[in-house]
């Protein structure tokens, strides 16, 4: 899962470099921010810094 997410992040970065308009740039930036946050959560879960399930 992380591999696919990392590929998506690199694709979004490439799109951002080629973005023409401000609206397009903001949309891509928002998608990129979400993907980076999702990757951070996955990495934290794998490292044991974050529990995948909330405590009861």
C-alpha cells in the first residue's frame, strides 16, 4: 500500500510542477497534502508510534 501511495505522491508532484492555473495548482496541492498525511499515518502505524485501533 505504501508503494502505491508513494507513486501517487510522485505523480502529484509532477502534476504540480506542470500546473498552469491557480485553481488547478490548489487542487493538486490539496490532493498532495492528503496523500502525504495518509503516508505519515501509515508509517507511524508501522513504527508503532500510532495505534491502528482506538483504545476501548
